[in-house]
């Protein structure tokens, strides 16, 4: 590891999400997988905030016995109040709701799992709080971004800058199974869930046929559906719905599932080193662009939904952003007409405004029928400047 990377790992990286900006108007639920940097973000963006860390048993016990301490300890503060890992004490949200209504205080409520809140019918503050996410590091947040490094390590700060990334990722996966699944008693069979997690990593970015996938895992389709929901509730996975508005070529309604970070996928699927021009490089590159698009939509508070399209005649487009943009990802340095078949089939429907390929090409260009071919860096720079979806 060179000296510059070590130095950057010791410094705070500016994130694309602004907590002070969000808290100007409302309280905020900030969810994100473990190790994405929520604590560091709070420390740097909200230095005056009073923080209640519910992973600290002393803090947890005090507020469990006497939730009114939130009011008594902050009457003269005026600063935002942070409650970290709110899912550990969902009933505390009733007191938060009361204090927002009474004093108009601003709360930042963070968590690495939304499952207990959703399943326990917790008080989600009846519209008095925004929902936001903190996701793995993105292109614009990492100085001297290295694509090969990212595709191998992923975007967890502690992994990307680590001298021992493989050990960090192994530890992360073990910690997730222990703390998020076993400790919360989410599933009765941890070995079965661990086997499912390995299988979903191998199938990362592919359509999920519940029946055949369940047979491969040795469980029922309903169990697979429940396991996928667990991944989403604990923020480890996300699904894309199929785009089904096409008429000429009917689109599939199956979901396509991704784990939240390419480094975690690599570890679970035991991919080894991701080398350029390999099949695994292509899969990791697609996952990376999915992460960037997802992060941009989240941080920019966009109303667009990300989907994908696959027709019953096997034409496919990797990502659709609402009906504004269709994106195909190709890990090639020379995009040919054959790479554009899915986009052109979708273009015939007349439903989507713009079409783009994100690739390893050196130069940006436009085909005769208006499809933009972007080098990946050009695409990401324009995306994060707000120039891609504003067309």
C-alpha cells in the first residue's frame, strides 16, 4: 500500500450526503450497513450533537428504564440529538415522537437494520422524519479512485484502505452472520441461511427464480423469499424489479438481486482476484455501476426508481432509471453494434427518453440513433454533477 493511500485512510473522506442539510427541515432516520461510516460521518458533520449509543449497555439501560431522560438532558441544548442503533430500543421512538411534537427538536436516528422496526410495528414518527441511507464509498468520495482496487475490495472504508482487505472482508461476513442474524434471532437455522447467503452471492445480479433457487438451496420457495427480505431489512441486499410496461416485447416481472457491496460479494462467492478482461471483471463492473446509480439516487433524494428490463425473447437492459434513462454496462474497451441490441429493442417501445452504454471505451461518442457511449469515468463524473438525469 502506498503512502498516499495510507494517509487518506487516516483522514476523513467527504461524503456525498449532508446530515446538516437534511436536518434543517426534519428529523432523519439514517440507515446503512455496518462499517459504511455512520459514526465517523456524525462526528464530522454534527460535532455539537448529543449522541446516545444504544450499543453501550449503560446508555441502553438508562433509556430503557427512563425514556424521559431524553427531554431532561437536552432542555438547554438546541443541538440535534443522535440516537445510534435505534433498532435496539424501538419503543424509544414514542418518546422521540412526543419531543418532536412538543419542542420541535431535530433527531438523527441511525441503524444498521430496519427489521425490528418494520416487524415490530414501531412508531416511525408519522412523516415527521426523512428516510436516508449511508452506502459504501462512491467514485466521487475516494481521492485517486482506482477501479481495479474497488472491484476487488469494494467500498467499505475499512476494507478499501486496508493492508489486509481479505481478512477484513472475512471478518465482516462473520460479524454480519453473528450480530445481525444470530443475535437478533432472525432465522432459526443459521447454517441454512449461511448456505443461502453463499448461493445468492454466486447468483448476484441475476434474475431470481424462486422455485429453482429454492431447490438448489434445499429449502422452500417461501423460505427463500423470507431470506431475501431479511437481506433487504438488514440492508445487506437490494432487489431490482423488472420493467413490465413494454408492449411489443413483454418484460419479465422477476426480481434481480444484488448484495450491497462488490467486495462482500467477492468474499461470499470466493471469487479470488478480479482480473481485467475476465468474466468476473464484467460481473463486478456491472455491480459497481449499480452501486453508483443507487447511491446517486439516494443521496440526491431522487424520485426515480431503478429497475431492469428483460424481455421474454431474451433482450435485456441492465438498468432503467425511471423512464428517463436506460443503461447497459459493458466491460469492453470497444462497444460494437452487437452490444446495443437490448437498448435498441427497448428503444423501439418509445417509453424511455435516453439510452447509454457505460464501458471501458476511451472516448465518448454517440451512435447514429442517439445512444450515448460513455467511458465509465466520464459517465460517473457527469452523474455526480447532476448532468446525466437532468437531460
